[in-house]
C-alpha cells in the first residue's frame, strides 16, 4: 500500500487508472479474506464429534509397543 501513496507526482492517466484498479482489487481481496478465515463457510460438519480424551496416551503406548514388537521380530529372525 505504501507504493500507491507516494507515487502521485508524475503519473500518466494509464498509471493512475492501473493504480486505482490494483487498490480496488486489494480491498476486495482483503474483504473476502476477512469473511472466511478458515476457508469453511459452514462448520456443521464438526457437530457430533468428540475431542481427544484423557486416555489418548494409551493409543500412543500401543503404537510404540507394536513398533517395538515388529522391530524385535525382524532382529531376531535374521
């Protein structure tokens, strides 16, 4: 935006028209971005879901145990 403010000295008519068009496009884009910050117009898709419970660490331990088990099986068979 600083470029638009300080370049009024020696502009031709074409330059002035292009600058005003660019400013208008920038304003429209900024307004559109403010309307939907997450890109979703309707958040109804999230209804009925649950958050992570306090027992989520159990699944982490299960995955780690499975990875260790696979590693042990691979090492012992060679």
